[in-house]
């Protein structure tokens, strides 16, 4: 299973739109998992740089949206690929 993570500046209109879409999807799709990270504008640049460096990404603007795998795997990875 996966979850969608939406991170953005608290004053960013694009983050607000992504957050609304995520909320609608989470409300209407029972298996849709959403995690929101709201960052203050003065902290955004450092947070974005640290996050991108840790994950090997390049990104410049708010919002940042990604998918993470979550949950226990009951089978080995070779079973998942088949």
C-alpha cells in the first residue's frame, strides 16, 4: 500500500489546491492514505533543501508531492513482482 505526502508552504496557493484535492480523494477512496506537511514560509527553503538532499531529489517550489510505500509486506519482493 502507498500513501501520498503533500508538503508545502502555509501561504502557497498551489499547496492549498493540492491539499484540497488530497482531502477529497481521502474522503472518497477508502484505501487512499494522505499525509500533509505544512511548513512556515520562513522555514521552507531549509526544509526543502534538507528533504531533497536526504532523498536525492531536486525541487525548487511549493508544493512537494510524493508517494511512500507503507504497511507490512506479507510476501517476499519476488512474489510481489510476479
